[in-house]
């Protein structure tokens, strides 16, 4: 796969990957290849096939090349760790920053359990409380100004500790720990397997949604970590499930069901970035109802023999 | 139509409208209605039907409601007028700012003819030379810092005059003139009609693309204005055509053809935001070849009787 740089040189920013893919080469079910999009961020040339194929989980065609939008490496970058009294306050701080329009390169939430797992697994000494890990980037003066605004918004939202990390090594250590949080969480529960799920809600709804999930977990004595890309409204629940005890998986699925039900009630979605696969087919039908028939029509059009990742996203046979 | 505010309160920023639509209600050809997307910026729930319908020019369904992503009203806003020696320098300055990652609320290019028409029609006194009109917004300190960076980048690119406009009235006057530039251009050519076309190229290719078009116009003695959203790579050519002289329209079409040919050769697109309609059907086929058959399949799936805006985007009968 080739990632072509259309305007700058660096990695992709936070936000939906769907907005970052500019073009594709796709091999269709009949073996022919098409190209979609281009090397441009704006186009109104026919139907947006790029958007249709991205996130289709291999069910419509095989992506063999993609053109990504990349962003310049900022002149100056600062990472921030901020500690809050509870999950609702932490997520509320993220929502406040989004509402204020402060440009974030990254914004990651982790609950106390996630931070504790990361500390133990990577030998870090982060405060084991609900936290936001944020990255700001840009010109030095601009980043300095944003940092002041960020701190004021966080403190208004109840931030009790606000620490910055300006060295590349320090930032890399922090982000490596975040990116490998799933591994850290699982390492604290030997013999268990990981079951994770994610939803997205409007950013302003994240604080209440995460609080509800946290409360449900505590009410039922379930050990699960909450973390996510909360500036996008997207959060994950990571359960550690004993494969010998099916009731643990059933319990996790009940929490997932409640999460999705709530997400849909506030205009959210049953899957933020994990896709539908097999496990969320029922939720997709619940979320979109008759629009699923349109999806099925497109699937049958592009894969009449059902050879492309069969059984994913859509039932093999309509209900 | 209802525009639902998902996280803040204000207008849509520059960039592709496709990234700003979060969800739709659509009435299909059979009279049934579906909903796509939601009130979220990130989703991986099935096929991205929102992206498919946005920009489909009414050929797949009728959009009856849409949810837009909006952005907070910035605490502080500054508009900038910057004057350059030639069109290539002006567009090069815009590309440099994009490459440096300075966040722009708006970035509009206008050539000398456009500025002259706007001056005459609205009684303004802008310098009649290739210009960029830019808007920065955010916290005051952050905007001040970005302004310094912007000025340095512009001056490096040959900016000879850099003026700021901080009052709301002054900014509104400037943007009103820009938004009504088409009207101003036409007013200078009584009895003529407007023929406009647009392409998008990678941002780094805009300076050369605009220079090529400017040179072609001058070589052939054609009066046409160049302007556009160059930070998105998107620029427009506005011809004033005498309906009594078909050769003028033919001449405009030759310039358009050269523009599109060049745009496609550098990974661009034959239409940035004007769509395909009838006039660009041949260019769409040239740009995408076999992908147009996929578009046609989707059209036939969703509009089997061809009742939705027939003849647009795709030929009524395949070639």
C-alpha cells in the first residue's frame, strides 16, 4: 500500500479516518480495478465512492492503494496530562475545549483503572485518577497561547493537576503507554481475554454517557476500563473476561447493550471505529432500520456472489 | 431543512462540505425515507451512505433534513488582505501557509481583474493586484501568534502589502464583496452572460495551475477572472461570454478543457464544488473510467425508473 503525501509531511491527526482518505485503488469482486477520489481535499466529481469503500470492512472490494491526507509536523508540540476528580469532570473538560474551538492534535481520556494498568505494565508513575492526555501542536507562540486557554478551561472543569511534557522522549513514553493501554489492561488479568466495544456520542453527551457506563460497571461489580478519543465523542469499554465463565461475557454484553441504547438515544452510533463485523449486525439494523436495505442493495450490486468477507456488516440472508 | 448543532454554535468552516455533513434524512425514489449518519463526527456503523448522497445532485434521493457540524464562534477574528506581484506568488503563499499548518478560517484568492470588478461594483479601494483574503479565528493570543507567522510566510512568498481588518463591519464588507464577486464581474460586462468552471488540484500544485490558466487567457486575449478557495486547492475561472457570439463560449470551453486536463494530470479533479451536471459528464468519464460504471450501478439500484434528476452526472444511456 502506498500512502501519498498531498501537501505536507507527517502523520494523520485525530478525528475520523474517513475524512483523511483522499483516494483509493480498489479491486472489485469481478477482478477489475477502479480508482476513486484523487490527491485533493475537495471534489464534487460524481458519487463519493471513496467514502463508500472506506469502512466497508472488505465487503465491497479490496483496497490495494490509498492516498492519505497528511499534516505538517508542527514546529512545536506539547503534551499535557490532566487529572480530574471523576470521569464526568474529565470528559466535560474535553467537551469544553472542543466547544471553545481550541485545536487539539490528540485528546485521550483514561479512567483510573486504565491509568493504574498502564503504570503497572510500563513502570510509570501517573496519578491513578480519571485523566486527559492532550497534545497541542503548531507555532511556538500559538501553542503557548492555546496552552493557557486549555489550562483555564480544564481548571474550570475541576482539573486538580495539570502537567506538561515538552521533550520528545517524554511525549513518546506517554503516547506509547496510551497506545498500548489495551495490552496493559489485559496484563493485569492473567488468564482472561479482552472484550472491547466502542460507541460515539455527540461530544457534549460524552460526560454523561461515560458516567452512566462507569456507574453501571460499579453497580454490577464488573471490572472494566474506560478510555477513548473523547474529543471525537468516541469512547471504549475494555472488559477482561474469563473464557471459563460464560456469565462474564454475558455481563459485558449487557453493559455494551445499555451503552449502545443510550448512544442511539442521543444521536450517537453503535460503533465509533471498531466497525460492525458479526457482533454488531443487530445493532446496525436497530440504528438504521430501512437504510440497511440500501446497504444490502449496494453489497449485492458489488458482490453478487457474496465472496467478499461474507457475513460481515450484513446478515447473509435478510431477516 | 433543519441544521442541528452537534457541539457548538456557528457557521461552517472552509473546506469540503462533504466533511461537514454528519447525517441526513433522505426520501428515496420509492417514496420511503431513510436516515443516515447521526450527530457524531466519527462512526464505523456500516456503509457511509451520508457521503454517498451528499454531492449526488439529487440523482439518488431527495435530502429532506441534514445535520451539520458547526464550529464555535471564535473569541477573536482577524481578516487579512495581502497583495502579491503575480497570481503564482499569491497562490504560492497560500500553499506555504497550508504546508506550515497555520489554521485558516478562510483563504480566498482573487486575481487583479476580480479585485478591479469588486472595487468598481462595491465602491471599494482595494489594491488591484493578485490578492489573498484570509481569516484567522480563535483565542486572541493564539490569533496574534498566527498572524505573525502568516505575515512572515506571506512576505517570504513576495507579499508587498499586508493589511488587517479587525472590525466586524470591515470584515463583513470584505467578505460580502468576495461572496458577491461573481455579480461584480458580470456587472462590468453588460450584455454578457457568465460561464464559470472550477477544478481542484493538490494545494502545492495551485500556483502553477493558476499561472498556466492566466497565461492561456492572456495568450488568447480572453477576458476572464480567476478566484477561489486556494487553501483547498480549488479555483474558479469566470468567463464573460457574449451569447450572440458562440465563438466566445467555444473559447471558454477550450480553456476549461485545458484546465481539467492539467488538473487530472496532477491528481486533481474535474469539479471542485460545482458538480458534474450535464456539462462535465464527459470529463467525469475521462477522470474515473470504469468507476463510472459503479456509479451507474448505484444509480440504477436507487432510481430504477430514472425519475430523480435524470440526465445529470451520468448519461441516460451508457456510451
